C-alpha cells in the first residue's frame, strides 16, 4: 500500500522541476521525457532546483501515491544524471542513502535539521 521498499525500481527524472506540478503533469513527464509507463508501479523521483524538495510518484494498483518531502536544513545529494538516456535507474540502497543524507560520493554527511 503506502510503502517504498527494496522490491521497487527507482528512477530519477533527469532535470529539476517546479514543485507546483501535480500527478497529471508528472505522469506526462514520465511518458514524454523518460519514455516510461507511470502505471508500472515503479517509483519516479523529481527534485527541485535547490535540491531541498523531492516528489516521488508511483502507481499503487488503483491510484497514484505522491510523496512530498521538504528538508528543513541541507540538501539532497543526487546520483549523476545520464541526460542522454532520459532516465537514471537505481536500487533501494541508493534511494535510502539519498533520503537519509548518507554521502554517495562526496565523503561527507549532508546537513540535516536537528531538534
């Protein structure tokens, strides 16, 4: 149901987007730019230009789930885009590292909000 886990495929949209885009617009970007099917059940990640907001879209049997995360401090570190391919696929481990601020290649922890 409402879960992101190791059984899913994760795809990174190769450009930054306006965070005002909703489900229909994100589906169109997946179809047109990534040449993929938004009804596949895969998770598609879209980042803001400042890399402090992510939207994750996936189909869940009878409807879309749109996750939205805004960091209160710091930014997301992203894998390198492959713009010539139109998409970038990665595994659960990479997704987890991006979301938790674990360094992918920089060798340092990403800043996060602390109470």
